[in-house]
C-alpha cells in the first residue's frame, strides 16, 4: 500500500453535506471540469529537456515521422516532407528517460489529440491518437449503440507503437498491454479540492467516482486501456460515454504519482476543444483477486 500526505487523507475524509440536499449530481462539460482542476493542483511541471532534439519515430505500421522540438513548440513531418506548423506541446518526466509529450493537431477540419510516451531508455515509444465525436455521433443513445453491437462510447483512440531513431525490428522493446492494474482500487488526490477513486475491473472496463470536487457524487463505468511502460509504471487511457472525454495518464505506483491530461469539448456546443493537464497523488487502497 502506498502512503499519501495527511492533507490528501483529510481531503478524502471530509464529507460535503450538499449531496444530501442535491441527490442528483449534475454532469458537466470538460471545459467546466478543467476550471475545477485549475487551482492548487498536483500536476508535474513541464520540462524542456527535449528542446533542440529531433526524434524520428519509426512506427510498426511503417510510418516514419520526425519530431523537431523547441522549448515549448514542436514541428512534425513525414520523412521526405517539409516540417509542418509549430504546435505548442507539454512534456513531463515522471521517470528518468521516460517522457510524456502531449499536443493537439488539426487535420481535415478535425482536432486530434496526440500523446507520445517516449521511452529514451529503451529507444521505443507508444502513441495514443484521440478523436472526439461530432455532435451528431454523440447524440446516438446508448441503447441504440448496444443493439448495434458497437462500443457505448463515441470517443475514439488509436494505439500505435514503434522505435525511436532506428527501424523497427523483431527485437525492438514494446510497451505491452497489461492486466497488472486489474483488481486495484486506487485513490487519486488531484488538488486540495479534487479527489477520485478508480476500481480497475477487467481488461476493458474500470469504474470511477468523484469523492470531492466539481463532479462530486458522479460515478460511472467506462472503456479503458492499460499498457506497462516499466516496472510499476503504467499508461492508462479511458474513454467516457456520457460526456465525450478522453483521459490519459501515466501511473507510477512506486512514486505514488500520476500525470497526464484530459481532452474533450470546452462547452456543450462542441465548437472548441479543451485539453488540460492533470496530475495526482496516488494511493492503492486495496486489491481484489478473483479465483
């Protein structure tokens, strides 16, 4: 079991009596969620360690994309093509030699979320490309989705892997899917006002509830994905179905920290994107093992 600060424990223990007066908590937009997470938070500071570097990512699917890093912006291009426009990015380092790089790109009138786990220790990477649904897509009811045999969430995520600065071979290290988080019940303290609980149910789903904060009293079970990056370090991605949301964090159980981002629409009119960093103090509450 991981320890947390006494302040984090106090946040978890305090009870907000407002729920008794409002038995039906309200769902909020991702933009409103970002406002709730904005102050006094536990996000990691952004680093500029990659500034001045050019990394060529060789994908398993034969893409080869170069990334040119400045201190706060990057340019990317397919090999043989001119570099594109400068894009702002955020890079954090939860473990030495392992960087989480996150940015948004615009293609064909759509905004895509790009998150790269750059493992410079093993010279390999994982990429998660996320896309929000259109307003029409998100309006399809869950029962219709279920009857059609599709996923309940309309948020899309593509997972890609490969090697850094060298062609992919049979011996290239991989960030593999993992079940090592399954059965854990974890508490995440994002700030003095925001606390959540996660229960990792199986290979495809997890449950969450907001213990304290702007979503207090809300809970759901959503589609998720797990990859092992290193010992006790995991990439966890979830895709929510009620309010279109893509969440992505690195969870370091050894350090008791998480860091990542949440991506969605700023408001209910689907006109602009929200993409904001999140980070938490992480504590394992218990583990359930099913026979």
